[in-house]
């Protein structure tokens, strides 16, 4: 009976992992940092590609920039949840076997 409950939990974790991976795939990577050029502040997106970090100027108004920042923060939250899901998955699989 306990194994059945653990298997159900394992299935639930697999479904959650799939959902979070799909959500993460739709959100932007990287972080927003600001460069000061001639006393003015310009937002740049920094993204790691392999060993290199690439920067890209974000030509967005304040509203769009705050929405973009929100999406990046959401991605980070989802990635943390995904790490917790994977930890629980490993623990439960060991308990079943």
C-alpha cells in the first residue's frame, strides 16, 4: 500500500517536472544589468552561451523592461522548484527500490 502511494507521488512529480520544463522553455534566459554611458543608464541582457557571456542592448520602454525582468525572475523561481522536484524524485525512487 505504501509503495502504491509512493508510485503515485512519483508520477505526480514527473508530471510537475514536465510542466515546469515547458514553462521554463517559454521564458527568457539571462539577467538584466545596466551600463552607464556618458552618464545615462542603458539596460543590457547578459546570457551565457557555452563559456562566453554575450550582452545585448534592450531597446525597451520602462513598462516592457519591467515585464521582461518579471519573466526572468519567474524563470529563476521555476528553476528552483524544478531542483526541489528532482531531489524529491530521487528520494522517492530510492524508497520504492
